[in-house]
C-alpha cells in the first residue's frame, strides 16, 4: 500500500487512493444510460487512464498485489450484499399480508 503515483501534483498519494478518487469522479452512470454494460464501462475507465495505470504497474510489488487481492475480496463481498438486499426488496414487494383476524362469513 506504500506505492505512489505521480498525478495531479501529489507525489505521495498511494495508488489505491488515486484509483478510488478517479473511479468516484468517473461518469459511469452516463455510460450506463447510453446502454453500456459494467464490463464496457470498466474497460473505458482503464482505457482513459492507461498512462497513469501503467505508471502504477512500474513499481507494483507483492505488498501491492496483496492489497489488490484484499480490495477484490471486499468488492466481491459488497456485490453479494447488494444482491441479497435486492432479493429481499423483491421478496418484500411480492409478499401479501393476510389479516387472519378477519374471517369471511
């Protein structure tokens, strides 16, 4: 996690902080609205930032690889949480509440 990327005049910023900032400022929703899927949006991000990303890889070491692996695990976990929440919302919308106290005559 110690590696730095030289972009926007901040020579001490770790690569993952740079990546987070760039991803957060990337207009992915505009791409989604135009019909692109998440993989295409990610490839567009990589393409637009290829020079800076290649600088990251110049000094990438095992500690950085471990950090990336942890981010991948965390991201996968987050995806599963969102899918579970999505299913719970869908299920909640399908459930009908029955008042058993009211009896038909």
